[in-house]
């Protein structure tokens, strides 16, 4: 009789390793998302069956700053940072609490016997404080931040998936408001649902031709119209006419901003061609930082001008924010020169809201700085502001540039700006943003603004 034997030791080890890979994150060794869902399902079932329901707390910990570390120092540095952050969090957990890697730089803490808001809030604050302490790796001092969302069972959710989703929504809200943590409430869920609906509507707005441009006149010191800034609006079928503040941020978050910028560029070029009868009249268009950095931007602009039938490229001005101009100065200068060779000027918008100085902007070959409206608000009430704005105008002019001042809303502000030598202005005192037909009428009438002048 022959007897066959088989050593199952190695097989058991392999099965054990496979099981570990199934439920643990290979990079950090933390329990993974699949393990989180199983653990929560069990914890919720035990709590629901208990005679005295204690509850379960979920803390969704979104770490910001690791992606930047990955980009600059490499993913190994980012992984070490994530592991260190996990160790810091563990120091504040009880023996029955668990820590999971949900995905990317998102971690989740599950507290099976904790449904008191005060306890969960205290834990969240401790975690946020621990994460905020700078990290040192190979003589590099790095900082990251945690935005934590808290959801409780049974108050905030009926099952494990809802609990995670609601904690994640609260975490996103904390990120938006730079708060260390936020408790979930139903209004957050309603806001998130409305946001998703608005995003879905925005995707369809292009094909449904719901987007349109309004234009705000730019005038000289006499009130004569020089040009206009193109400002996008959305004629929503249910919500009415929406200003850019309601949807541009959403476009940036969702990756639709490039499509939106290009739509504005092409639409403005088509309209500009219809105003060719006014010599020297120009239209300025705002560009997102990401779009301005694209290497094919000059080609896109040429395509817009050709498609619109604009014969003189100098009639189109492109605006980028001050903060955009400082992100990668070398790239910005390169792009400005490329556009300048085509006859198109780039302006710096919202000047004075960032951290750049006039000396740094001297390096940028731009002819116009648009001074932010914050400098004008108290101009007619504060003599110091008048001196400050006058100094800026003179400093800018001494560097071979001019200043366009936004946000002029009163006769007093206009009078002061005219007296101290401002060469171009824009604001509600002259005109709010209006449909293109109204600009056509102003051009045809050749009237001074405001019409009372």
C-alpha cells in the first residue's frame, strides 16, 4: 500500500498572506476599505442588537499636503509621511477603536462604543493637532493638515455605507472652511446633493446653450468706453440667471474649468468681431491658472480669433490673477511672450490681493495691472487710502505699466481716482455687467458713462 503525504505548511502560509492582502493596505499595513465595511457592518449589527444602544462613531480623516510631497520628493516620502500620520492617530485611539486606509490620503477611524458628540469632537481635535505638528524626514521639514468629518450611528445613518458617506461629506465641509473638523448634519447632505445636481446640470449646460456672456464696460477718465470685460452667466432652467460665483468654483473642482474657459474665449471672440466698427475697442477675458499653463494655449487663442472672425488680435486681452502669475513665473513669462508675439496683451487681475510686490511684477511683460476693488471701498472716507492708491498708480507708471481700477461704485470714488491720475476704471458707477446688445447701443451712441455725466 502506498501512502502519499503532503506538507500543507507552505499552503497555509500562502492562504494567510492572501487573506492579509485582501483586508490590509500593502503600503501602510493598515486595514483597508473592504475591512472597514465588514468591521462597520459587524459593529452596527452588535450595537443594534444590544439592549442598551451605545452607538458607533466614524471619523473620516482627509489629509492634505501629501500629494504635494509626492510631487516634490517622490512617493516614498509620501508613504512615510502617511505611515507617520497613522502612528500619530493611533496614539489617541482606545484599544477597541480601529484605523483604516480608505483610499489615497484618506483614513477612517471607527469607534464602536462612542456615539457622544463631545467625545468624538475631542478625539477629532486631538487627531488634527497631532497631524499638524511638522514632520522631519532626511532634514526636510514637512507639514500636512487633517480635515475630519464625524458621523454617528444611529443618529446620522442607518447603515455602514451611509455612515462612511456622511462622515466624508462632513470632512469635505471641514476642508472647504479650513476647520479641523465638522459634525455631520442633514443640511450637509442636502447641500452635497444640491451640489451634485448642479454639477450634472452644468455638464449639460454647454449642449443646451444655457451659458451666455455679459460685459462690463471699461472707461477712460472722461467716462468714454474703451472696452469691456467678458463675464460668464448661466441661464439655469430652474434657478434663473446664475452669476459665476455659483458655478465657476464647481467647474474648477470637477475639471470642467478648461471647457468653460474655452467656451468663454470662443464666445467672446465671436462677439468682439461684431464690435469691429469701433476702432481700438477691446474685450478682456479671464483665464484660469491651469488653462494659462497649457502649452497649446496660443493655438487655442488663434483658433478662437479665426473662428470668431477677429482681424486684429490686439482687440483681445487675457486676464490672469496675481496669484496665478506668481505660481510659476518662468512659465508665465514664457506664455506672455508667446501671446505678445501674436499681438495679444496679458493683464494681471486682482492686483494687491496676493503676496507679490511691484518689484517682482516688473519682471512680467504686462502693460496693465487691475487694482482690486478692496483698495477703492473706503477711498472717499479714508485719506490714507487715497495716498496709498496714488502711490501705487505712480509706482506702476514708473515701471512702464498702467493701472485699471475695479469696483468704482460712487461719484466720490470716481472723482478722486480721476484727480490722482487713474487712466482706466470699471465698476457699477459706470455700468453693471450687461448683455452684449446694451454694449452695442453704447458703442453706437458714443455716450459718456454714466449717462448722467
